[in-house]
């Protein structure tokens, strides 16, 4: 049986459907990424799976336990790091970990060894006497992770753990997650960073509460039907507006480049160059490229443009 499994999981808040018929499964030792913009339903999903919220309808199981009927038992088997993890700024790094050890009723036998291992694991040993309020954003996230791991959970839920964290700290955080994966910890992580989603074994694309795709990263990329063209030209924003009005395909603006999803590469390239030339816009290059997750996600959004 999958470590995490949902069946038509739904949560409504009044007239708002925050999560709509979510069905997915996550295997033991897998890093699964739930990917989507703000408001997609990622945090609602996390809260349902950790027993904080009850579903309006549908069912879910974590480590073989039902999230509603066996909530208390689930809490002993999971670690949960919310977007605003509850660190105590006036306590030191070590005192925060000790506090969570008491909260989770971690046995004192072997606790010292466990704490020291977590400090070393998260590279926090040199800072164990520093107050949490004086840590950098990346170090706070690593401390939050250490606190979530103190009771040796089998499943780890991380809600946008690297949001607002610098790139170096993000890299270090993921290095720690890979180490946990080697210990067969199942990791369910939400993120709005599509480049970060590439690090996951499988991902689910969530938009407005609905799961649009679920597969490996390469599998999701293969869902993009057609050929992707990248256009480099002057006035890219105006050019993108022009190309959308010309109905040449799905058009998205990526910085100073335009991506167009077309059925045929050569006919698409010819049509793009003709449309730009007819409007007096200089075109430097139109070439076929491999799609990124951002291209897939953009094309799947209502209207298929960004």
C-alpha cells in the first residue's frame, strides 16, 4: 500500500472549493512535490493529510492510517513543517530542539545522541547556543526541519519550506532531504518554485484545487503536445501581445523571450517571423527548444498564456 493515498479528497470553505476531488498516491521513500501558485490548494492539502483539517468529502490515508478516524496515531508517525514553523525566537537552537523533543515525548534514552546527530545533520552544531530569532532565514528553516525530525517520523510534510530562502540555503536544504530519502523517509513537499520541483521523484501540478497532472518530471513534460518555439525579438511584451492576437498557438512571455507552442515547427517559425515582420518588429531568432515545467504549467492554465 502507498505511504500516502487520497481518494476524491475535497475541502470546501463556504462556496470556495479549496481542494477538488484530489486522488493520488505516494510511495515509501519517495520525494513527491505538490506544485502550484499561491491559492492552488497546497496548504489545504497539507492540513488535510496531517489531520489538522477534516475533509468535506473523500478519504485519505497516511502510513496506512485514516486521516480522520486515526488522527492521533498519525501524529506520532509524521513530521510537519508549516510555512510559518513555530520556532521560539527567545530560545536557542538547542533549546528549541529540546522543546520539540519534550512535545513529542521522545525517550530520554538516546535523546542526546539524536539531538547531536540532528545538529550535525543540519549543519547547526556551531550555532546551537544562538537564539533562533538571530538566525538567517535559511538557518531557521533547517532548525524547523530538525525540530520536525526529532521523533524520527516515517513521513515528512513540508509546506513551501524554502519560500524566501536564498539559493545557497535552498541547495543545502535539498541536500538534507536527499539524505533523509536514503533513510526511506517519505517526503511530501509543496513548492511554488518550478525549478525546485525538478528535484522531486514525482510531482503533481495543482491549480485552483484541481490536480492537472501527476507523473515524473519527464513524464509531465511529455504531456505538452506540440513543438515549443523560443522567440528572441525586440519589444518582447508587445510582440507577445501581437502573436497572441494572431492565434499562432499558446504564447507565454519568459523574461525577454517568448515561448510559443505550435503544432508544426517550420510552419510555426514561418508564421511567427511573418507576423513580426508585418508589424515592423525586428526578430533575432526563432528556434525549437525543450520544454520546462514552467512551459507545461503555463500551457495547462486556463487560456494557456502568461
